[in-house]
C-alpha cells in the first residue's frame, strides 16, 4: 500500500526549467515539501467570466451544496455579456481571514474577455496568480490583450502557471483537404516575458497562491481516451514553439511533423474544501475527467470529490463511451457537477438521466459558491 508520506512526496512544484532560453523570470516558493499537506480552504467562489454561451433565462434546480447567482442585466441596456468559444473563470477562495484570487484561462478573444471583466466588476488588480490550463487558443487567446490592459495595475511579482512545455507547442487544425492543416495559435513565451511575469511549469503538482493546487501532468488510465481535437507540431522556430530538448520527447515527436494532440501537460486546478472534499476544475479535460479526479485524489490524499467544474470535452463523445464515463463519475459520488464550455449538451442530458440531483447549469456571468 502506498504510504501517506510517499503520496505527499509526489507533490513537488516544478519551476520553469528554461533558463537556457534567457526569456523568463523564475518563480520561487512553489514547491510543496515532501510530507506536507495540500492547502485547505473554507469556501470557493467561481465566477464565469466567459463561457461559450450566455442564456439570460437559464434555470434549473441546483444541488443544496452550491449557491448560484446569475448576472443581472447591465446598467446600460446597450451593453451585454459577450460569448465566444472558450472559457475564463475568476476564482476567489477564503481560508480563515485570508482571501486569494486567481484567474483561470482567458477565453478566445481579448475584446470579449475585457468586456465581461468590466460588466462583471472583476478587478484584475486583486489577482494573486494567473493560470493557463493547456495550449488551446480558446483558453489563452485573450491573455495578451488582458495583460496589455491590466498588467500595470496588477501586483508586480505576478506568476503565470501553465501545465508544462507542451503548452507552448504549435497547434494545428485539420482542413477539409486531407493531410493539410491550418495554424491555430501558439502560446508565445516572449509575450509573457515582455509583461514581466514569472512563469511556472506545473508538470508536477504545484501549490498556487497558498490555496489552490494543480494536478500536474495527468496520468492516463481506465476507459478514457483523448477525443479528436487538434494536431500538435513540436519544436521551436524564431523563439516560438516548444523546446523538445527540455522534454523526453520521442524521436518521432522531435521531427516536427504534425501529430494527434494528446495534451501531455494539461493540468487541472483543484481546491481542498474543508469538511467537504475536493473541487476539481477541468478547463477542457482532454486527459479525461475521471483521470483528472483520480490524479487530484492521489496528489492530495483526499478521497472525497465534492465538485467537478468546467469543460469536459465530451461533446464529441460516442453515446456508449459517454454513458460509461458518466456512470463512473456517478460512482465517485460528487455532490455537485457544473459542466461548461466543451462538455456538451449530450453530457448534460446524461447527467440529468443518471444523477439529476447533482447538476448545476452554467452560463456566462454565473457565480457558483461552494463551502461556508
């Protein structure tokens, strides 16, 4: 049996080991020492700054374990919340007298993100950390515009946490022409450096802003598989891309040829909610929602799942596969399930069928509060 000490020793923060590029500042104080526990918080508020849709009439009974607040109309009737394909969440956690605020992902476009930040009265000057979940443009596309507007008002020693070097690889979309691909954006570390951000690669589980922790790279097991999405092209050109010399990439991967994207460094953001269990936030969940939950449990030593939140990338799932995943999720007995973004109406319908009392519906502008 794995001992508690062994499990805890797995919690090692991974600062960005990219000094040879001469581009990035290194964050310190992110390593959780062996034997230490993950942080515990009393409450967590999740404000949906951007989701893929905004429904002013969204209804549905929510589980008692979550308080739901929908955004009221703007004071100026000519303004409204905007939506594009993507996700951006503002997180606020409380532990005793301490409050921490984190921005998780930045949606597809800066214009949409900035509009919603203003209407929802989110204050970036109060953020303690920024997180990018993985290297898809619909999760980091608004980042540079966000930094251009708000970096000057933010805390000087701000850190951006990303899943790992794979997040900087070039992503490609398939085109109707067989064998041909179109570029779909690249997270450019030079843009991060230019805004004077620290950078941490969370390839291993890492504590964020004293309250949250990430899973690190998620182990793949069980029935889940990466459903079709983008292609990835590894390598670096003119300072853009991922440095294959820093990773144990295979020779085929180092060739630079487009390959199916496995999102090897996608990570989930997690909180340990006092007396309730884990809150696991999957921005897209390409690695699998069950895999993400198991990884969070292994990392934390907490075996109770309180809430699963975010995008689960099950919209393209075959029906039999979807039913199996939801059945296994039901077996993990979450108190709350809040699907967003790419989860799919098929996923929502299956949760309504298998565990309707656990479902809370989301839309841009919603705010969900868990805990005290």
